[in-house]
C-alpha cells in the first residue's frame, strides 16, 4: 500500500486525506492544533470554520454549484458533512459550524487508512500535500519559502462578521429569502429608505474600528480604506441581510 502525508487539517487537508484514503493510500495527516494554537481557531477539531459559514451556491448553473456537483460525484467528504449541518440560506450551502466540524472530524479520525498526528510539521513531505492555509506556522513557512525561492507568500480572504440575534431589534427587521429561493424566511432584512441609509453610512464611518490580529491587519487596512470612501459606500445596495448560523 502506498503511503502519503497531508499537512493541515482544514477543509482542503481533510478532503485531500479522505480522497487518498478512499483510494487505498495510507495517509498520515498532520494538524498542529491543539498542541500549537493559532490566533483564529478555538478547538483542536479538523475542518474548524473560522470565517464564513457559507460554501456558496449549490445551483449547477454557476461555477460554485457545478464544482460541488463534481465533488459529490468524486466522493467528497465535506459535502455530505455540510448537508448534515445545513442551516437555512436559500440556494447557498450554509452550515452550523460546530456540527460541520464535528462531522468531518469524526469521519476522518475514524477512517482506517488515516492516522491523525497532532504535531507541527516543520518540513515539506514527499510524497505529500501541504494544505495549511494562511495560518501556516513560522517554521513551515520558512520551509515553503526555501523550496519556492520566494520571499513573500500571499493569501486573500474576506472577514465574515458574527452577529448575535439578541443584539438585533427584530421589530425593525423582516424575514425573507433572497431571490425567492429557500424556505422563504432564510434571511433577516433591514429595509432602509435613502435618508435612513445615509444615516447608516454616517454611523458606520464614525463607529469604533475593530483591531484585529497581526495576520489580518493587511486585509483590514484595505477594507477600512474602502469603507472610508463615500463613493464606494453609496454604490452598495440599500439594506442589509443577515443569514442563519453566522
């Protein structure tokens, strides 16, 4: 039986380990958490979601949905787990973070061809897959830079705010799905006329700014520059929507 190593127990690493194991490869999956913590994760489970809880559309008429259909046909691990953890989101595949991560963790750790090692990987495996994402440890980053001959590695992502339901004034909101898709009440909507929207923009610009971790400061600086541009703000749609499970 062939052996392979996968470094990183996030979405890509878990899927890669599963795909190899299902095809008869004996896999060693390295995930440094919880032995080595990151600024964003809270558990030692595999596939913990620390950003958006949405995997985007499931409709095969667009690239996101078509890719999911192809993954299902190839025996994806993540999509059945997402189905199990799904929460209302219209045509978007939105999930409960805790249920999703637990489902992936149980399946991967229970696979007879996968051995999970909770240690930091300091070198590049061969043969193997490196799927450590933007929170790659310093030692592994050095190994990647040395192999690629590059002094800078880049990762681009967005930040999904988490909103507590009890912090909202539900008398000012109404429930309705986007584009007539879903169960009919998948999102909470905040209607605004032009005057209310202008007041919202003013309050947004005057509000306290989030002070993030070092690893996301570059993203935040770019977002703040955009937010502080009146022209950029005024092309936004009047109103906002909040999905379940976020």
